[in-house]
C-alpha cells in the first residue's frame, strides 16, 4: 500500500476552501474517493474539485 496526499477544494457559489487528505491505499483512485467522501461529509452541499495528488 502507498500513501497519497490528495489536495482538493470544496466550492459553493463564491465560497471555497482548500484542504488536503493523506490516505494509505492500494490505488490513487481510492485515495481520491476517500478525500471526496471526507470533503462531502465535512461540507455538505459543496462541490468537490480535485487539485492534485502526490504519492509519498
């Protein structure tokens, strides 16, 4: 398993906030899905925008 750092933004109209989430997963896609789920849980009603993914 590899560690990934997913950088993303949660946006709603003119409001946005940037976050990062570290996840230990088999694939980059799984790390993105974990970050998206966390972002939607923390900010319901906001849109998830992926910025970048880094493999650590």
